[in-house]
């Protein structure tokens, strides 16, 4: 019962898996900062390395999201559970599968990043060149 005060699962309807993924997303967002502070072996003071990490992270956040488009017209027959806005994906991770006339075409993440928008879903028909989802690096 004490856990319900920390994570209000009953009120929001969110599962523990949702909060676990949210926690992992937070940890992944801190990795550039932590690596620049603790893993850098140069003689610079930690304060300088920390600010360097912030500048690099801010330059990445200002970039445009990468739009992933359908390679062929078809129907979405399989969707990965990690294909949700806010979820962290790795390069090469298969996110959905398109099917057309018994030809299956997996769609993978071209880079590591965070899903910012999903424009399709299971059972949806898509045209060639239609945007399926966006990833922010």
C-alpha cells in the first residue's frame, strides 16, 4: 500500500511496466552527461567535462526528427511494444512489419533515439512513402 503513494497505479491506470520504461528513458537521457563526467580520462576538471556534455546534448535536441517512411504500400501486420511516443529504441531494432501480397517487409530503427510520433498502427493500410513514425536522435 505504501507503494501507491509513490506510483499512483490505481488512479492513472498505468502499469508498472510503463513506469519502468519511463525510468529507463530517464536513465538513457542521462548517459551523455554521466559518460562525460565519469568515463572521460582527460586531465580536464569534471566541471568542464560536465558542461561539454550539456552542449553536446543540446545540439542533438535541436536537430530535426528522422522520419521513417514506408518502403512499399501494404498493411501493418506486426507492431513492436516499443513503438510508442517517448520510448527509447536502438539502431536496427525491428519496430513494425508491413505485408503486401504475402511479402513481409520489416521496418527497423535507422538510428538510436527516442520515438517522437507514431502515424500508423496495427491493421492500418499505408502507401509507399507514407511517414510511419519519427525518431529524435
